C-alpha cells in the first residue's frame, strides 16, 4: 500500500465527520476497498450544571470538527496521499442533541442540550396534560416516538420557555434550530455568510416534529409544541450535495452525505435488506432492524425511525429501534466519578480478574430507563452487595449491565418482528472489549459478529457521501460492496445459566423504578414544618410555653 501511495495511484477518496457525544473525528476511506486510511479524534467535554442536566459547548464541538479535518489532512500528506483526491465528505452525528443559534452572528444562544438530558421532564408532564388520557404514545403513529425527554421538540420548548435570548431571537427572526448535523453543515458551508441550513430525514425523524409518512415537518406537531416552523432546517435526503466546504484544507469539497449516527452504522454494516439488524455500543446502546419501505409500529416499547433515504429520488427505508441511554457511558462513569481505574482499558482488566459479579447487579438508569420501558422515574442502582464485593465485581457487573440491556431490547425486537435474530452484528468503540463481546454472546445465547474494521458509523456516512448524485465514487450496488471480514463470538454457557442471571437482572430493574418524581428538589434541606402534625405540635408547644411564662410573670 505504501508503494501505491508513492506512485500516486490512489484513486478518489471520501471523508467522514463523525461527531459523537464523547468525541469528534474525521476519517478518510478508499471507496474501492472501504479501507480506512487515516483519522484524527478529539475528545469532548460534557458538563452537568444540575442533577439530570447534560450540556455541551456547541462552539467547542465545531472547533473540534475543524481540528479533526485539518489534522487528518496533515496525516494524509505525511503518507504521501494527495488530499485533492478527497471528492466528498459525509457527516454522521449524535442525534436529538439540540442547538439554537443566531444566524446574524453565528453564535449559539445557549449550550447544546444533549440527547440524554432530563431537565425537560416537567415540560413533558405539562404537555401530557394536553393529550387525551395523558397518553405518551399519542403521536407515535405519526412520529414513531413516545413523548419523553429524549427528543428535540421538548428541548426546544424548554429553551423557548427558559432562555430569554432564545425567545427574543425567535421573535426577531434571528433564531435557527438544528441537531448537530445542521449546526455543523451550516457552519462548514459559510455560517452567517450564506451557510446551508438543512438536515436529513434520519435526524429530522428524531425531533418529534417530523411526520415519518409524509417526510415533512408536521404543522400540527409544531402547533402542539408551539415551535415556529421557520426556525427549522430544510429536510433533505441522506445522500445529495448540500453545499461546499467554505474554508480550510478541503475548501470546495462537497458535503454530500448526512445520517444520524445509528442510521449511519446500519448503512456501514450494509443492513440494506428487510430483517437485517445491528447493535452499536457507544455512549448508549442502539439496536436497529431494517423494516423496509413501510414503517412498522412497535407493540413492545421500541421506536419507529427513518433508517435512510439514499438519494432525492430514492424511497425512504425505515427501522425499528431499541435505544438505551447508558452503554459505554457506564465505563466512563466508573473511571471519572468513582475513580475505580484510571482508564477504560484497566476497567476491562479488573473485570476480567473478577470473572464474575458474584451476585452484584448494576442498573445504570442515570437518565431513567429508555427502551423498552420508557420509565423516567427510574434511577441507577447497584444491588446484591456483600462484604465480599469489591471494585472488580462492580466493574464486571457494569459490563454485564450493557449486555443485559441489549438482551432486553433484542427480546422486544424479536417479538415485534416475529422472527428471532440468529446472530447479532455489532459495532462501536466498546466492541474492542473482547470480554464484553463474549459476555454478550453468553447472555443472548446467540453468536455475536464483529467486523474487523469497527468504524462502521463513519463508513456509512462516507458511503452515503460517495454515492451522491454529482459525486458517484462509491457504488451501493450489493454486488459492488466489499466483503467484510468478521470476528465471531459463540455462546459458552448453557441457556439455563443465562436465563437465571437475566431473571436476577430483571428483578434489579424493577427495584430501580419509581425512584424519582418531577417534583423539584429542595437541595437536601427539609423544614420541620413540611410535616403538618409536627408543625402543629411545635407551634402549640411554643404557645403553651409563652402562655405559662406570661401567667407566671
């Protein structure tokens, strides 16, 4: 390969911006072989201003994207690869995360509210009162989604209700809303100087303002949430030229692919047929199953989402999705909050040393429970502790929790689809953890199949970009797609043992529910007068003492 670089025989290349919750990356692929040539990654901060709040700096996100593009181009030059061969760029992104910015200054009007943020629970409760029977699935037939804190519409509503700068900018016609893809595309294509304000169908389908049947913003939904339609981006397909890079090493290169991260992984895993599925292990866990050109509504707690629309004139494909808020984030929590180990790799090592959780079960419901429960009152618990339990067992229980959560959404998927999956295709950063992958096969009782090239999310975005009309350097014809080599993990425990452990996990999940309410916290300071009988008793006692003192005087 190095000789090819030096001879200059490298053909057209495609780049992909992968903007995730924990990091931003820019990767460059060879469309003829799907080979990853180079990448650069920048980790991102998350801030937690209050309990349940999760924010990121939208400007930091954008700066990290610029840095990744420039650094990757520098690395390619060091490999004697001509960056002029990069013919297109795709974007894949964390979904639902909400940004509102001023189109005249290009400045965000508030921090990006991250997808797993819980501040909007009171907003959800208020909106539910407007719905007959307080049915959180009332709009599911139109959006594929239940009314929860997860989706963008309630985050926009919170910003309009609570951030004066946002409300004023909306009134003055200066505000623009976008999920991260819209913010990045608008900025990269010129920003306040003519940037393109758009999104694709996969990201739009996660806002709860989008009709998944008509593939348009829904006026009735916008009216219900009281969100002005004119702040929303134009909805386009997942594979077409949106605009050109306006600055940097890749100035003039078209941005021609856009997919929410889980849709991108579905494409990157080449799940183009009805019934094909994949599970991504990132900050959260996301199991998607391609259901073809008609949306299928779940009866078992899953979401219906737009999987992709690979061209303006191509039909949309849909997917059933099981979304879990806390996947890889549980390892980060053990590392950063509990300081169990200084790195994620060392957490894997100490879990391996334990070899078992010894009856310890960890339910990481830090943001409530997502699929299949959609239970906002749940909170994280660790149960089954004894004096024997140590940090190694908790680390092992954390890895098991990832696998048990996947089992729950896979069970729901099998019930909805009617045909159980015989193998599970996996991707994402956590799949490098071989202990986790073996645990997953044991708990599911089916083989787990991991591609040797794990960057399937970025690969999916690159495929969409390279296949776009006017680019045409990547064929999505099934006969032209490169075969992927995989590593396979077979179950190594009997099904009875797996079912026994899963039953204990389900017991722990039930214990986690009903923990929280939407009532505001008092900061831990409780007045004695919060108890009415106690308050009367104390007041009467004081009056009697004062009366006695007066009489004796």
